[in-house]
């Protein structure tokens, strides 16, 4: 602080008794689409904090032009030159923000109130105040105040202070943080955040080189999050559950056989089929659907930012869905194992023949279940799913046609009988009916936002509200910063 005081003293001595001969101004215009992008981010339930090196007046002006600040917001300004002054300003600001948000606010998972009602609060704090707050006991008070506010605007912030603010949020909440910047002074902030985005522009490529994602303009953040982020979350969430399911159902069938044979260390399913199950029989549909499937169109996702809340609420992957999937897997494995066992009870059929039936039943079952959940069909998806089923039949026939392998000619003998095809049909229908019924009931009586939007895409006229908009759930449960 002594050095800064001396610099100000020298500047005051030098810059005295001067005559202004001229002045220049530099216009730093906002990029195209910045106001709309920020508005979409806030509509999606993402909490936006702006950290800038501009002076307070400029920062507030930019806040209004970018739609970060509105005339309806109550501004809480913290400008202090000492630690005690900072403490008092924070306490007063917390009391005022709580009064404004108590009546209409909601709480996040940290138990703190979020200003999302009719009287939103905007916190404006300068870098000098942050010098006394960061890395001190006042951090907790600042975080409490920030959680009571809809918007946080930090001005005159140094690069290390930007990283410190990101670190403050990461330490005190489980929310994911994303930092976006375009200059060298944003590098530390980008590296500190969970996800760093760099904008390549006139200020060099330092931010781009330090980031996880690079883009040309700020507005491209909207499709990155709302379109590609949503698509990939939906795909990843479903594919995690599906891969657990498709592997577990096959293993459980083998498990029931081991129990039934009193741990004789024999297996009814050919070892080649066991190897090819994850290599040929079921792998291609998983890859194709995991890459190409889209639950909603790009236009719908951009038009309704609220749909981004599916990730906030963990709709595609959570503990409940996982255990429901495992229970369904257990049920299906029981159906696959015991229907053929009861149908052929007392017959002279060998283990290899019934093993081929189990193999075909499991492969058809997991591919049909995937087909039930595919949202966007195309010729590649059709070829992958139905082609995998056909490839399984071909592989089983080839394997059973090799004299040196166990189960020689088994599929040819068992496939001659009507009972084989009846068992195959009974397994598929019995295993999939409960899932189909639950899925239909859920979509009719408890549709999520994504389901509503999908119906709106197909039957737009019947799914419009009175104001001509699709009604979405509020995004307040798990706000992201």
C-alpha cells in the first residue's frame, strides 16, 4: 500500500498546472448478440457474475447495455478503503438484500436465499474492496451477500482477483463454474474455473490457449451450452444407464445359470458369443445412438433456455434412475432365463441349444429396448439396430456350424421347432411390457419439460399456452454460476 500511495503522490505532483490541448476517446462496443446471450443465460437459471477491469461507472453502463442490469434491480454498491469499512459495508448490504429477497426469494442447495423475485438485487463491488475481502474472514460474508443477489458485478478487478473470486465460489458450493474471457488478464480466471472458455479476438490468443473451449464471439456460448451441452448431457446420461443395463442383463443370465447348476463351472452360452456380445452384437447401436440421437431440435433449445434446467435437476441420470434401471435389468434377466427353462423343462434339449436361445433373446431384447428410447431415427440408426440383430443370428449360425466347437449344429436343431420362436417372442414381450407401460404412464401423467417441448415440436398448435409460449418449469433448484 505504501508504494501505491507514493505513486499517487508523484502522479499528483506531475499532473498539475497542465493545459489540455486535446483528448481522444476509444469506443469499446459490445459484440453482436451479447445482451441476448446474457438474457438467455439468466433465463436458463445460470447465475452470471461479471468481473471486469473497467472503472465502476463504465462497468455499470456496460451492465445496462448488456441487459445484465435492469431498471427494476436494486443496486448494492460496496466501495471501501479499509477492512473495517468493508466489514460494515458487507453487513449493511446483507441486511438490505435479505429484506428485499425474503418475501419472494427461493433457496439453493447451500441454504442461501437467491434473489429471483419481484425485487432483484445487483451487487456491485470494486477491486479495492476485494483486496481486504479475499483470503480473509470476510470471504464468507461476501459469498453470503452474493448468494442473495441476482447479479454480481465486480469492477477494477486485477487478474489474480478474478481467479480468487472463482475460487471463492468453488470452495463454498458444489455448483459448476464456467469462466469466459478474451484477454491475457483473464487467463488465471479461465484456468481456475471448472470449464474455461476463451474468445479469440483483438486482444490476442492467450485466453484461447489457456481455455477448454475456444470461440470467436461471446454469443456462441449460448449454442455451446443450450444445444451441444444439452444434447451431450442427454446422450451421456442415457448411455451410462444403458451400458450398465446391457452388460448386467447378460451377466445376470449367466449368474442364474451358475446358481441353477450348483456352481458346476460350466456355461451354456458359447465362449465366442460371450466375447462377441460387447464387440459385435450390441456395440454398434450404442455408438451410433450415443453420437447421433437428439431429443430436441436446435431451434427449440435456443428458443426455450429453460430446457437447460434438465441438467440442473439431473433428469437424465441420478440415483433413482440408476436403481430403477438395475431393478428392471434384474427382472428382465429372470424373464430371459426362466421362460426357456420352464418351456423346455423335461425335454432332452442340450445346454448349448438353450444357450443359443438365451444369447439371441438378450441381444434382441437390449436392441429393442434401445429402439424404444431412440428419439430421432435415421437410416444409420435403423441400420445399426436391426443390422446388429441380423449380425447376431449370422454369427450364431457360423459358430454353431464349426465342428470343433461345443454346440455344433445346436441352433439348426432348436430353430426347427415352433417352441423356440414362441419362447423368443414370449421373452421379448414379457420383458419389455412393464417398461413400456411405465414409460407411457410417465409421459402422460408426469411429463418433463423436454417431453412437453418434444410434443410442442410435433403438435405445436395443441401445446401452446394462452400467451403463445410453451410453459416450462422454473429453474431454481440448482442454480449454476
